C-alpha cells in the first residue's frame, strides 16, 4: 500500500482510530458507518473518510466499514503486525511505571531490559526484568535484537546516552527527557514532554473558566 505524503496530523489520529475500533470489535460490532464512528470519536465523518482515503479507503458505499478488517489494516499501517523489543534507560519512578505497563506486549512491544547508572537500583526487578548497570547496555542491545529505547533519565545525560544507543543499532527512541536529541535523520524519535501536556490542559481550563465567569 503506497502512503503518499501523509500529514503528521493524520498519523496522530491513527492510534485513536485503532483504539476505538478495538473497543468496537471487543463489543461484537461487525460494521460501522463513518457517521456512527464520527459520533463516537467526535471527529467529522468527512475527516474520517479523508484520513482513511490516504491509505486506500477501506469502506464500501452503503455498507460502511468492516470493523475487524479496518482494525487489522490500521494495525498494519501502524506497524503493529510486527514485534519490537525495547529497553528502558532509567529505573526511576517513570521508568518503572512504563516497565509495568502490560499493554505494551499486547501491541507487540516487548519489554526486554532496563538500565540505570544508579548502582542502588541495579538488581531491582520490574515485572521480572532486572535493572542492569549502564556498562551492560551496548552488549545487551546487540545480543537481544533491541530496536527501540525509552529514555526516562534527566536531560543532562540524555544526549550522550542517545548517541551511545544510535552507535549500537537502536532505530527508534521514545524520549521522555526534556531535551532535543541530535541523532541522524534515519533514527525515529518521539518526544514526550509531560509538563507541556499539563500546561496545555491548564490553558484550556483557564480559557473555559474565563468564558464561563
């Protein structure tokens, strides 16, 4: 399937489509129209059709969408038909919380290792995975076919660690450190700034309160 110049806005909506379709599938719903899906997701029906047409459409006029089929196809677009092994760098509260999130495995993301420079944390177990010292990271990546790394460390050390990850074959980084990473263009980086999201929530809350005074 050819994906031609897909905008990031469309890509950002795909996981939401996947989640809603998964819930519909679990409820036994076999087909759904773009209008019905739009009412669930609070996205216009025309937006849904436009988004899905980027990948071939999937719907039939007068029938709508086959929920199971569309769920599987969006999963393939998102790469969820493949298995990815990931490690977490940083065994603090956030790192441990992510390591304990079992839904990663349900989506094909296998939690394989955790590393920290704090020797007091080395040996601790997170869902059966022992925290290892940073000195073991490079060897572990090469021996365990790791392609994704999750950074949950302070920004002071994140750039240097990211360079080590790239040099040892990591293809993608999920970055929770509050710093921009200088990595080659072929390395995929997804930045997650929790405080930015909270500030956005604060803005929307303040705007709502002003409008309703």
